[in-house]
C-alpha cells in the first residue's frame, strides 16, 4: 500500500512541477509581449517625430530661402530654426532606424528557457 501512495505522491509532484513550469513560461511570454508592444510604440513614435520634424524643417528652410532675399538679419534667425528642426529630424530618424534594425526579441527569453528545459530533460533521461 505504501508503494502505491508513494507512486501517486510522485505523480502528483510531477504534475505540480509541470504546472508550475507552464505557469512560469506563460508569465515570461506575457512580459515579452509587453516589451514588444513598447518597442513597436517607440518605433512608431520616433518615426512620426522624424516625419513631423522633417516637414517643419523643410517649411522653415523654404521660408529661409524666401527671406534670404529680403533685408537685415531675419535670415539668420530662420536659418538657425531650420538647422535646429532638421537636426532634430535627423536624430529622430537615426533613433527610429536603430530601433528598427535592432529587430524583434519577442519570445527570445522564453525560447531560451524552453531549450534549457529540453536540455535538462534530455540529460535526466541519459542518467541511470
């Protein structure tokens, strides 16, 4: 009788461990999904900023060229504003490109943990 109780106890422990592993992996998938949403939101935000700042920079550049033919120092002020907006657009574009090239790391940690679990199970099978 004690052998049956030990077998059921071991089976219950195995199932409990399996459920805990699955729960942990699902929590990791949830966190990775949230990180990916944040990355995509940042990519969209920086892309929109680059576009907006580029448009404003070009508008200021057009005004600069127009006023350049005018008199006094108005062109200096417009030139400085054009340079500022175009520089900001370049920084936003570079940041957006860096985020894009970084690529998605969605589920990378989960896959690594599952590989680790698989390796551990294989190592356990080969031991006597």
